[in-house]
């Protein structure tokens, strides 16, 4: 992928640019992602932090994950859109909410995590590499 990816929030107060190809796109079926997005799962695309630039102000919410590490989620303070998060143990990476991309069709999910927690009305794509919980390398 030679083209940069852009995105932002619903009200456009927050915008971002990713200047390098994504490292990974993954569906997450954990309870936090379901509650955060009001859906059966969330899709995240991971970028190198050095390739990510943000304009606009964001609000932070920090929570301890199952791993015991903290996740710092960033939201638009105006419209409440989830934009991205960073997490302990994944320094140097930015995890963008794929739904916030202007062109989400430009990325393709490769993995699914926390599939043991998927709700029946949001079936898991078993063609992806699936993990019952978090990927072993991310714990």
C-alpha cells in the first residue's frame, strides 16, 4: 500500500493521517469493545506510531485489560467517537478504530481475538486466524 490512510470522528473535530501501511487489522469480540462500540465486535487496525499524526483534541479513558496492562482509549470530546488506543506492551504502535477510517475498505481483517466471547447474533469469520482470547504474543 503506497497510499496514506486518513480518518477521524463523526463531527470532524478530530482527524488523523497514517503515512505507512498498517501492520495488522483484527476483529475483537471482547466485552469492552462491544460496550464501547455498541456492536457485536470492533475492528482495529494497527499502525506504527511514527506514521500516525493527529489533529484536534481527544479525551482519554484508561482501563486495565485482562492482561493487567493498561489501555488508553482516545475519543472525540465533542461527538464521542472512538478514534484510537495505545496500550502497555505495545509501545510504538497506535491501534485505530477501523470504522473511523475514511476508507475502511482499504484494509482487510486477518485475525479475530476473544472469539470465545462472541455473541450468537454476530458470528465469527472462521476463515480468519482466530484466538479464543487475546493473541499469545500480546499478553
